[in-house]
């Protein structure tokens, strides 16, 4: 598997459910800051030019003590245009303790994938552990639309 596709899978990880709603408005400063970081990273920069669209979650909070959860609010883009907003939810049960906060971006390869996401019932099933975008990660991800 090519490293670029592994990175793409890692970036799609850590969410069980993403629900989006279409509306138009301006982006907030946190979203712009996270977007700029992803655009400057050599691992993700090419996807901004080759993907149909993307959704960015500038701050995803994750924590747990036996029962865990995660939540984040994001913005969907088609090119440089905001097309809607999304919520990311995750619930997990098992041995876990602690918390973390991170930014996440999901790239959509084509119109079909983007339309499935913006339709309001896009699901990612994933387990992931990431150290840093420059140091490596491991992930297992699947999608249901």
C-alpha cells in the first residue's frame, strides 16, 4: 500500500459517525488555522489539488475511562468554497484512560464520495492511534454511506 493511501486512511480514522448539513457561511479562525497547517504539510498538500472536496475538523476532543467518546465540529469544502458543516461523534467501550485533542481532515476522491458525506448519513468505522503527522501512525478504517 502506498504511503499516501495509508495517510489518507489514517486521516479518515477515529470517527464513527459524521453528519453534515448544507449551509453557507464564513469559516472561523480555528478552522482557518488548522486548514493552513494541513496545506503546509507535505503529506496532505497534494490532496488539496487532487481531491473533489474535503471536510476539516479543527478540534476533536477525545477522552475516556472504560467508556470513551469524541466530538468535533467541522466544515465541508468544495475547492475553496464552504458548502456545509459537519459533526463528528465517536463512542467506544473498553480499556481506555485519558484524553487528547487533535485536528482531522477527510478528503473526498470524487463527487460520489463527497455527495455521500454531504447527504447527512456518512459513517466511518475506525480504530486509530496517531503520534504525529510527521512521525507516523497506524489506522484501520472502513466506510458506510
